[in-house]
C-alpha cells in the first residue's frame, strides 16, 4: 500500500466521488453526500494524498494553499486538510501514513512560507507522531468579519511551522498573534 499524490483537479471523477463518500462517512456528516460536489475550491490548488487498500480508498489527506497578509507582508500558507481514514480501517497506522506523506510534501515542495492548520487538542499526539507537528501560540481567524470563525472560539489548537527563511525572519511577529486567513465566510482550515 503506497500513498499516491496528485493535484486534486487532475483526479479522475470516480476517485473524487469515492473521496467525497469516504469523508462524508469519516466525519459523520448529516444527509447524503453530493458525489459530484468539488471538495476543494480551485483557488486553493489542493494536492491530494490517497492510500488505497484492496482497491478501495482507505485514507485521505490534502494540502491546501493560499496567500495570507500578516502585518503587511504576503506569505504563502499551506495547510493540511480533510484528514480521514475509513472508519472500519482505523487504528492501523493508515492515517499516520497519509499525514506523513502530505506533511513531507507540504514542507519540502518549496511553495509555502508557512504551514498551519487547526485541530482538536486530543489529535495533537497523532499529528506529532505522524510528522512531528507541534502546537503554536497563535490564533487563526478566518477573515476580518466581526463574527469570523476563529480557532480559539472553536476550541481548536493551532499547529504552525515557519518554513521559508523570510517566514523565519518574521518569527517574533507570529508569536502570540492572530493570523487572518482571508477565507470566505464559513470556510476554515
Ligand atoms: C484521525 C484519524 C484520521 C486517524 O486515522 P487512523 O488511521 O485511525 O490513524 P492511525 O492508525 O495512524 O493512528 C491512530 C491513533 O490516533 C488516535 N486518534 C484517532 N482519532 C482521535 C481523536 N479524535 N482524538 C484523539 N486521538 C485520536 C488514536 O487513538 C490512535 O492512537 P493510539 O495508537 O495511541 O491508540 C481518524 O480517526 C479519522 O478519520 N477521524 C475522523 C476525521 C478526523 O477527525 N480527522 C482529523 C481532523 S483534524
């Protein structure tokens, strides 16, 4: 079982539908999944990481990218997203493997100044073991609206790693800061 990786926009429609169905089940979403609804907006230039077992999608993760403006400087931010393992296949290290592959790509592809995402505090040991992610003293805010989604209000911890030299030079400005993601209403990472 190998993790395969490709830009989301190039995935065959059948695999996209399988991803939608698996995520719907993994995240216990209500109602019926729309099999043909694109999972990621094209602007986020998503890269998909799939782990198949016996011809079925067993685990999935994606890396999403976007530019953010932090204290007047533009940084390219890459985020892990949609991490999931088919419920009946959990506890076998598949989630860890797909996260390891996606994290390795996120850190080394050269596209991103910053890696950041939010997750439940209980999942930090999973992300730490999979790829060495650590929590940071940062709040992520979806956008500038008064009622914008924010990681602290959602009860999430923030994982943030400065990747590029220019991001590292700005390290002090990130510590304890609120990072505006510039996302549309309702969207979060
Ligand atoms: C999180 C998830 C991807 C893990 O997949 P998996 O294939 O079971 O992962 P692995 O087998 O590599 O690792 C399992 C470890 O993660 C831990 N874990 C899984 N879900 C967890 C959760 N919600 N809270 C805390 N720990 C969790 C397990 O306890 C296990 O740890 P252990 O080995 O010490 O017992 C899977 O549980 C899932 O799809 N959850 C629903 C979607 C989700 O929450 N995604 C993450 C969004 S940030």
